[in-house]
């Protein structure tokens, strides 16, 4: 679901209770997937059609209203580097579907869509009605839905009395409790080699998310084009290979998914400022040249796969 693989691991419970709880989570995921689908009939697609047709208002259910309100706020917080309103650009590049795109779009069409300046701030919400000032707005929640689903999973599992579990949605992971007498251990995928670059212990209530250029991409004329589109230019971002973020607290799932996007689209020289703005502490970055950068707080959590792994501290440029 959500265009990726979903895994639920439950520890220390009997099989019957575990299966009931896991099935409840998966059923909720399936309903959410069908509601937020970006290219098949769904409630979200009906809303997008209303925007495109210039309809004054569209009725939306309470859950989608809450999602729109949250994504508007998060987009503003990120200076619109997280911008779910650029669904037309995502579609133009061919990253909206299940298949693999393989051609670079016409530059004039990219420029036209960027010039239309679709923004979540074009969307207005009043009671149960939604409308947009900008017909170029097309919402794609691919950078949000997995994180939102992680937070839902935590609530559902706890309602079923599950105290120890790990939920993984395509590399976005959240932990409940422990795995027996130890913390849940997760790996961080290396963006250019098979296997992980590092592992860490994920504690109760923590979530980890990665945005990378290595899962959904195509190559043309020797260049790699990934699915992470910079709304300022309309082109796939090329400054990073991967960005991994560790967060905790309320809404950890959403934060682990959403906040990797502005970091991935940002400049490595401005990462510390952006981290401060977004109130983040634990970050691991691999830039376009393969240089590994980590915050001091994240470094203390990592166990490198290879002894002697070189890295730069984000606060201090000297290689360690």
C-alpha cells in the first residue's frame, strides 16, 4: 500500500491478538490508501477535479479536512519546500503512477507549471467545504501519507493492547516499546550500495524516515532524475542522495516523512540553519558526491556498518 511494502512486527503477544491488531491496521491503511490515491478514483482525486474545473466549493469528509489543514501548516513551516500542491508537476514527470517514467518532459511545460505557482496556501477551508483560488493546484500526498499512516498504526495497536511493535512503510518506521529486553534495531539504506550504511536502536515513540534518490528514479543521457521535485524549479532535486531524520513525540510519523523533503531539497551549506528552523536534532545526510554528513546528536545513535566510516559533523567541517 501507498506504493510500497508495509511490514508490522509485534513482539511478546500471542498470535491471535497480534493478527487481529495487525489486520485492523492493514484495513485502516487500505481505506486510507483508497481515499488519498493520487491517480485512481478517490476522494482526493474528486477534490483535485473540482480545483481544476474551477468549482467554487467541494464537500470533504472530516479526516481529509484535517489532513489538508495539517499539510497547509507544514508547507508553510517548510517555506513551501514541502508542497503537496504540485501534483501536476509530479504527473508531468511521470512519478504519479505505478510504472517507471523514462523521459524528461518538455522544459516549456515545466516552466508553465512552475509559473502557475500552485501552493497549499491557495486552498481555503470553511466548515466542511474546500476550494482553491488557483486551478493549477493538484494535491499529491505522497510525501505525507506514509507518515500519517504510521501515527494511525500506533493508535490502533495501542487500542488493541499491543505494547511492543515496529511498523515499517517503505523505510518510514515507528517503534512501540521494545523487542524483548532490547530496543528495536533498524538499518539505514546505503543509497548507492546494497545493504545499510548504519544501524541504530529505535526507542519507544521514535520514528525514522528517509528521502532518497535511489528508489523511484530514471536515467536519461547519463543523468539521474528522482521523484523528489523541487517546487521552485519544477525539476528533480540533485543535491542529495539521501536524507534520514530521527524524531520523537506527538506526530512523529508525519514529521519523519514530511520534514525530510525540505532537507533533501535544501543546500548542504544551509542544513544546520534549516534544522534549527524545523526544530530537528538528529540527521544523517549523504550528498550528491557521496559525502556523509551527520549531526552530533545523530552520530551518538549510529552504529556504522563499516569500521572507520568517514563523515563530516554538520557543526564542524573536519572529517572524522
